[in-house]
């Protein structure tokens, strides 16, 4: 989608601090961190939220695979993986993304 900020980050048109990537997803640090480790895992294919994402098995499994890889490296195994869904729940970017929130790897 041409006006989607996360599609632009996936395409490399907007810079981001990438910490991981696979065939179907990318992971980069949140611009406004709410924890010592705050990383977003974003499917390459546009979907507006976790409900839409979960209807595409391939895309969903690539997001989960990347979450597993990134949390092994960036956290001590204690983290939240959070999908805000809908404006009332605090979603501000309508390209699905999971927040990894953790105190870090130590
Ligand atoms: P949510 O509120 O769940 O839709 O989360 C959107 C998150 O995306 C929010 O924590 C801030 C982050 N964010 C928004 N724009 C950018 C950006 O251009 N770069 C990065 N790295 N993060 C962004």
C-alpha cells in the first residue's frame, strides 16, 4: 500500500534499525521504545491487523519464526509479544505488527 509507513519500511524507502529478517517478515526497533528492548515484527505482506494476518498462514508463520529468532538473541526468554488491534486498543499503524517488549538479554 503506497501510503503505509510500514510498507515503506519493508521496501527500504524509510530507514529503520533492523534486527532481523526472513522471507516473509522484518524486525526493527520501535522509534518510541516503551521498554529496554522494544522491537516490532512486521509481515512483508500488508495486512491491517492480527485478525487479517492470521488468515494468511504463510505470512503468520514467518512472523512467528522471526519472533522466535529475535527473542532468542535480544531477550532472556522473558518478554511480551503484543498486537494492539483497533484504535480503541491503541493501534496507530494499520499494518499488522507484533511488539516484543523485554528488559533485555542479561
Ligand atoms: P501501535 O500503536 O501498536 O500501532 O504501534 C505502532 C508503533 O510503531 C509505535 O510504538 C511507534 C512505532 N513507529 C511508528 N512509526 C515508526 C517509524 O517510522 N519507525 C519505527 N522504527 N517505529 C515506528
